[in-house]
C-alpha cells in the first residue's frame, strides 16, 4: 500500500490498518511529479494507493507509464473510492470479531521506506515488524515515565518520514497525544502551534531547528525534551537549544532508515558533541573503509558497521544494492564515518553517501545528474551540495560542456525544473568546468568537488 498526503488525522487509519493485516506500507512524498512517481511505482509495484484527490491525475499517469495496476482510494471526495466509503462496514459482527493477521514478524515487511541512492533514484528499504519492535522503543530510552512519557508530542515530520509513522504507532502504545498539522511547517505556523498548545517534546533536523529559532516568534520553554538528528549536529547548536528551551534534555541522536531508527542512547549528562552510546540490542564496530580492518583504538575515525535485530531486511526488488550493503558475515555497512571515545560515546564525522538533504527532503545527486545529462551540450556533470545553515544543502551542478558546445546555466536549470520536484532544483547554481576532479580510479572525487564549489563562480 502506497500512502501519500499531508500529515492529517486520517493518514494513520490506512497506515495502521495495513500493519494489522501484514500489508507492506510505503509512505511517499506527496510532492513528487509524474516521472518520480513512475520510478517509485516501478520499484514498489503497489496494489493500492491512498492519496488526496488533487493527485489522482498524476498517479494515474504514473501508473500507466510504470505499467502497474493499482486501485486508487482518496482521503477526500473524488471519482474514486473514498476512505470513508471503505470504512462503511454493514457487518458489525465482522468488526467485533476482527483479528490481526497471524504472520512471522521476522519475515513480514512492515515498511517500504525510501532511502539514499548512489546510482539513481533513492532505494527502498524493507523494515520488518521485528525491526520496528527493536528499533522504535529506543526513541524513549531517555524517559523515566511509563506510559505517557511526555504530555504532548509535536510531530513536524512529513508523513513519508519514518519518525511520523513511529508516532502513529507509539502514541497509542505509550498513551501520549500527538500535535500534528497538514499545513507546511513555516516559522509562523510553528510559532502558532507552540504558543497555543505548548508541546513538551519535538524531534527535528538541526537545519530546521536553526530556522525556527531564528524566525519563529514563540516561547520555546514549553519543550521539556528536544531531539536533533538526521544530519550532523553541532555542539554549539545543542547549547543554543538548551539555552532557549531552558532544559538540559536536548539530545543529538544517530540513526538511519536501514537501522529502524536510532542505534544510540544517551546517559545523563550526555558527553558533549556525542551522538550517544550504542543501545544494548546491537553490535557496532568501526572499520577502516580502505582495508575493512577493525579500528580498535578510540578517537580514530572509520566507517560504522552494525549488526542486530534492528538491521533492515534489504532493498526491495534490488538484490544488487542489498548485497553491496551487507558484508558476507552479515554486517551492515552504514557508509557513515564516526569515531568513539574510551567510553564508546560515538561522534559523527561525515557521511560517505552522496545523499543531500534540502529541508525535509532527500535529494539524490545521481537522479539530478541523469536529467542534466539529457542536455545535448553536456559532456560530464556531477551534482553536490553547498552547506546552508537553514536549508541543509543547496543543490549545485558542476557541468563540463561538450567540445564546441556552450550550454547556459538557465538551460540546465530549466531542464531540472521541467523534470524534477521543487526540492531538487539548483538553488546552489551551475558551475561550468573544464574537467571534474577525479580519484585514482577515475571516479568523481566528491570530497574535492565539495571544496571546489565553495570557491568557483556559480551562475
């Protein structure tokens, strides 16, 4: 089942119902255009799609292009079956006698969630019910109350993010109310929600927190717990959030979709700058990414490898990517560089993956590169990001023209605009280069490219 729509009250109805029935749930970005939907439908092959009526035309076109047959259901009134109509069950006994499907939680996939991709559109990770059982509870290890660990949780994650789905599940289990909105979370809207309802818990990206602290006119002291994650979190930001909220319960957490959420927990007080210590149900090790040898000494950066019951099942319909992600003996290569101290507090250094993040959206450079390469005057292209305090990454394209050709920056921007959604636009501009920096193996040197774009002229 594909779910796409804003984070409104009805979204969790088909979401939770599908999980009871053992149906795989794929929550996707409601802003994706026809081409992007086509790629996702081609991979996920949904049987049913629940969406807003305003998107049904694009969904129909994408299904046709992907050659996928799926039933469309709408949250609101439309020419298709509506969710309200599905919920009209005349047989009351059937409702009373309903039982959840009996399935193997270790094998049955709960979520299909989009994650980073290095050779095209983002891949789709399979999280089983077992993964969720072991992964999600780690979000609450810093709380001492059960149930109702906090009075009111502000959910600002888009519906397609795992963190939103986790709250759909755990708000019922832990008995806490959710405060959520179907409107875009602008600074003004954020301020209205905070000032009116006084939520006590929020989780958000460091970039979004920076924006809200600068632009949202509200009293942050209602927040008793703040979680920061999704990208590198500066200790300076943690201290700023502590100051504005008047609480010491501000934490940076490390996790990823393939790990069913966070794999760390914080002791009190947390080590400054740390993302936390490993949770009890997982095995972690830091490995030299060049030699694959274990790094046994503290304070030496390396790639984090993980093994445990929270590690995902693999990438849906993509055995090649799954094989590349796991070692022969079952360790998950995270692609992230961290180091540890003597007490096994983990410190995030940088991400090896190419995934960029613009606000709440994941952006695959390879996907944008594929579009730009369709321009007849482009010989080579590499896409990277320019760090931005509020937005995360501003997407920039480095273009090598074909000999004798003179493509313009506007032509490149227009091509991307015509093909991809708003979050993937070239807000960082276009840089024309004679050649791209490469490694000894003739691959694009992404690290060097990130350094160059900060110094070269952008159009």
